[in-house]
């Protein structure tokens, strides 16, 4: 490990002296594949990075290693000294950084005041509410941030962490593109509500990807998320993934009410598979989508709910009224033949529909 750390250190220093950092990460990729990077190696890498004071663009791929609190703290301390960083991609999925490591990383990022593009991949790291909240507080200081991708899937985040994260993101006033992945956590209704209420303040968002699958979210959380969506008047592209939650008719209707107010939405992917939506909810959702007058591309996943013939017919009739819809993808898995026929026949009445894709299996 010591030899590897020194090798990386020397490469970074050499490139820094040439004022050119483009190919530094060949050795990191090699080490990643061998699963050899531990705290010592990560700290050595940090020591080298700390000397790169003119660094503006940095990508570090350290996924699936053995980096813990000490290693990520060393990296964080180094990043804090890279005050000219504007573009940062840090991939640390499948390590062991936990709350303490996430908090240290967040505290370090506070110093990166010139960041405009940030990608943080921290999935599978045993991060809980404390670490997530500190990350949120750190992001609140990134006033120049316009593009953010934050991957936190399969951690231990509850409602407090989700709300804390949302509070921080709400202060990123220049944020226009946001991807937030929190699948396989435990944020529940309260966390979804807190996150939704906070994100409602990000009024300049034009592109949003929100992945909240498998989080025990019910009608209340889905409805508050819907209310938040109503504030995104500039939103043109959105992916909302809420698979495997506890959303019923009220939640689906609440989501629909919010989506209906996204008047500039043109591209939408909505994933609600494996919930508890029945006829009323599916019909209401379809009617709401018909009010998105600028919607041209729609992907709708509603399989494995409790939709019967009436709901399928109502959904199809509503979608046929999406006046500018030209591309439609429907996930019809789990529907019986009668339900599939009703949806398809209704949708085909749309005069503007050019591409209609159906998924049957």
C-alpha cells in the first residue's frame, strides 16, 4: 500500500508541476479493479492533491475499495485546499466511510466555494441521518452550484437525514440540474415531505431526476412531493422514480395535481410500479398528465398496482387528450389482456402520437 501511495503521490506532483492534470487516474483505475485502496493509500493520494492548488477539474473513481473514515478525511482535507475547483466528480460507492466520513467530507466541501458542477457517489457506505444532514449543510454554501448529482442509494438514511439534505439543497439558488438518488433507504412519508417542501424552493430547476424507490413512502409523502412539483415552473425534463413504496389513490392523485402545474414540462419519466394504486388513482393521474400541455415525451410505469378495467380505460382516455404528446412508452406488465386492450385502444385515438411503445414482459 505504501508503495502504491507514493507512486500516486509522485504522479500527481509531476503533473502539477507541468500544470496539466489529465491522465493522473490510470493508476487509480488499476488499483480500483484490484480492490487495494485503503485508508493509507487514500490519504497518500490526498497529500498529493493538496499541492494541486490550480486544479479546476477533478474526477476520482475510488469505488469498491476499503476506504474508511481516515482515508476519506484525508481526501476531504486535500479537496478543501483546492479552492479553484469548479468541476468535481468523486465516486466512493461501496466503501466504509459512514456518518463520520460523510460529515468530514461535507465539512471539507464547504471550502470549495467555486464549485459549479458536482457529482458525489456515496452509495453503500452505511451513511445515516447525521452524515446526510452535514452534507446538506455543506451544499448550502455552494452558491455557484448549477449542476448536482448526488448518489446515496442503499444507506441508512431516515426522515431526519432526508429533511436535512433538502434544507441544504433549498439554499442552492442557482441549481438548474439536479439528480438525487436515495433508493433503498428509510425516509418514509416524513422524509419525503421534508425533502419535497425544501426542494420546492429550487425554483430555477430545469432538469430533475429524483429516485426515491423502496423508501416506505405513502400517500402523504407522495402528495407533498406533488405540491413541491407545482413550483417548478421552469422544469422541462423530469424523471420521478417511486417504485416499491406504499402509494395509493390519494398519493397518485396528489402527484398528478402537482404535475399538472408543470406547464413547461416536455419530457417525463414517471415510475410508480409496485405500489397500491387503484382505478381512481390511475384515472386521476392520467387526467392530470393531460393538462401538461407541452408534454411531448412520456414514459409511464404503473405495473404491479391494483388497476382494473375501469382504471385502465380511464388512464387511456386521459392520455389520448395529451394534445402535444408524440412519444409514449407504457409499461403494461401485470395487466390482463382486457386491460391492455382498453389502454391501447384509447391511446391510439391520439392524433399527434407518432411513437407508441408497449412493454408486455
